[in-house]
C-alpha cells in the first residue's frame, strides 16, 4: 500500500510518528493509500525549514518570486491529467469535473497571484504639504494554510499562491480525507525547483497536526477554509496569540426564482448549483425559493431535470454525481434526509443511498434529492448538509423571500433569477451574503472580494485583498 509522504524543507519525508491513517477511494469504499498521521515533531521540522527559508524568500525581488511561481504553474499544468485522475479517485467526484474545474484552477490560481504581486502597490497620504505618509506592505512570516476536502488542490493553491507571492512561506495541511493531490503537488514543487522550505506540506488530523500549526506562536497567520464549528475553534485558538486569521466557512445558500425569470436558464442553473460536485461546494444553492405563481411549474420542471442526472462511476463521461467523500459524510447526509421526512418534508425524488454494481458496490453514492413542504425555519432549511439535497419552498413577494433567505446563521452566497433589473438590484442589496449572483452561479472573477458574512466567515479572499491579508502594513510619517 502506498504511503503518502510529508513535504518538508524541499524533501519528501516519512512521518516521525510512524502512524498512518487509511485513505479511502470513495467510489469503491476501499483503502488505497495511507496518510501520515503527523505529530508535533513533524510540525517542528516543517517550522524550522520554513523559518530558515523565510529569511531568503522574503528578501527576494518580486520578479524572482514571480518566476518561481510561474514555473510551478507550468510544471503543474504538465501534470493536469494525472492530477485530475488522482483528485477524482481521492474525492469521488466525476473525472470530467476535475478536468474542467478543479485542476485547471490550480495553475490559474498560481499565475493569478504571481502576476498580481507585480501590480500590488501601497498608499501615500500627504498632509497639506506639511508631512507625507507612506505605507509599506511587508511579508509576515510563516503562514498556516488549512484546507478542506471538497476542492482539495484548488483551495490549497488558492491559499498558498498569494501567501508566497506576498513573500511569506507556508506550512499547509490538506484534509486527511483527501491528501493525495497535495502529495503529487509536493513532487511537482521539487521538479519545478521551488526553493526548499518555502512550501511545506504536512498531512494528518485536524485535531493533531492541524492544531499544532494553529497554536504555535511562530505561525502568525492562519488561512482556513472549512466548517463553521472548526472555524470557531481555530479562531479561539488564534486569539491566544493575536494571530491574523482568515476564515472561509460554511453556507446554506438561497437560490431565489422570481416569476419573471428566464425559465429555462433558471431551471438549468439551479439544478447545476444544487448538485455540482454532489452538492459539496460551499456555494451550492440548497434552499430554492420560488415565487408562488411559478412554484408548481418550476417544481415539476426542476424535478424532471434532476431525475435525468446520472449517479455513477466517477470516470464515466455520463456521470453527473459521483460518490460523496466518505462513509461518515454519506451517513450524515442520509441522516438529514431522515430529519427532513420527520419534519414533514415530502421527498419528490431521490432520498436514498444508491448501490452500484461490481467494483463500485462499496462506494458512497446518494441520489440527488429534492424535498418540498418544509417550513423555512426547520432544521433542513437552517443547517448545512453539504450534499446532494435541496429543499424547494414557495414565497409570496420580495419582502417574504428576503426574510426567508436571511433567516439562517450563514451568509456566504446567494443566486437570484429575474429579468427585472431594478428588482435584481433591490433584492441583492437586501440579501445578507458575501457573494450574490444574478441569473448565474459560480461565475468567478478572481479579483473580487470572496467570502461570507455572519457564521460563514471572517475576512475576504481574492485579488489584492489576499495580498493585503498576507502582508503587514507599516506606515512611515515624514515631516517636511
Ligand atoms: P472541516 O472544518 O472538518 O475541516 C477543514 C480542515 O480543517 C481540514 O483540513 C481539517 O482536517 C482541519 N481541521 C479540523 N479540525 C481542526 C483543528 N481543530 N485545528 C486545525 N485544523 C483542523 O471541514 P471539511 O473538510 O469537512 O469541509 C467542509 C466544510 O468546508 C463545509 O462546511 C463547507 O461549507 C466549508 N467550505 C467553505 C468554503 C468557503 O470558501 N467558505 C469553501 C469550501 C468548503 P481533517 O480533515 O484532517 O479533519
């Protein structure tokens, strides 16, 4: 059985703990590799390597760092197919999706922030000719990047790239559930000539190696993407050392369908936004609110389209939903379907585990599930399920839907569908979400401030905002 290695000080290293965790292929339910259960010794090795490399990396020119990052992006791109296959096996998601979305975004993330760093500037404030202030933006040090399993390499590179471009060095911890592409990425870093210690990747449990990173005083910045409860814990731990923290957390995103929408576009997009990546994207629309006079027609068309979605082998081109990421996660999703039924919900389609045949018979598959008849305040409409389950709810008018959309503790994203421009502006302004799409979903411009309000996070990622987060401002005032 292949043993995944940590990447520390430019070398692939075995964990000092000698302990390993089983790494499952969700499409078969079988263990196919072993993840290091790294401990404090591994972390301290990574920290020593990172601190040493920071001395030189932080002093290099922007152009030097740009060249290293562009080279890394090019080397990564040469491995796109291999990475796409590996991500699909490790996560259970369809191969066409990793080829189209996950893996191409990795090189794009790196190129985007390498280039942004060349354009990044800081401010000057003059005081009526009496004095001048200029603000430097300096690299901070060792940055801890902790990422989830739903978009494993995509989100890892989204954090690593701006941290490095701004002159910091990184200790990254991928999810223990999906470690494999980060391991391949380590090998790519070596091939691309990334200076030793600039990127360190340590594998293992959140409560183990993850907390070592979060707690240590010499890691002054933490960039975290994951669940809200984990984010709360991390934020509390970071407060002890006054760390700079960015938290990208969970969501319970509304999709709002007005009766004056482009009907076909609204149906097609809301199906995609509900079920892409098995509903395991923080931005997925899991509460679909439909204006009352369109409700019946929309519900029928939506369910008809959902029934066409194929649940199957992740490597097949026809598959829309592959396996969900783990047995525990599958059980959590099935539990929520059960809760919804007990709350009086009517399952319009799906609602069950799917048992495939042959080598896929032990895999974790769930049919895309649409539930109606639930109050907007019930558990299924308030708690994050993070799977292929949506609830469909009628609404009377704008005021009504704004109240329902804003009723959860989350505030990550929302989509609304209307051909009325004034209504689009009016409703968008009243929705409490960090990211709002009108007549589309998941259309991403990497320059925008990305992130959530309320329990969906603290801070924003993207564009120069990321470079500001990963630098320390220092103002110098000169009297003239
Ligand atoms: P988790 O919060 O369980 O884990 C995220 C990462 O944190 C993993 O690497 C995990 O390690 C690690 N971790 C867990 N506990 C600790 C700890 N005490 N200290 C340090 N690190 C820790 O999230 P999931 O991986 O289950 O991801 C799904 C969640 O992520 C959903 O809620 C989803 O909405 C959210 N998400 C948010 C996004 C956004 O941009 N807002 C984007 C994508 C996902 P391990 O896996 O080993 O436990």
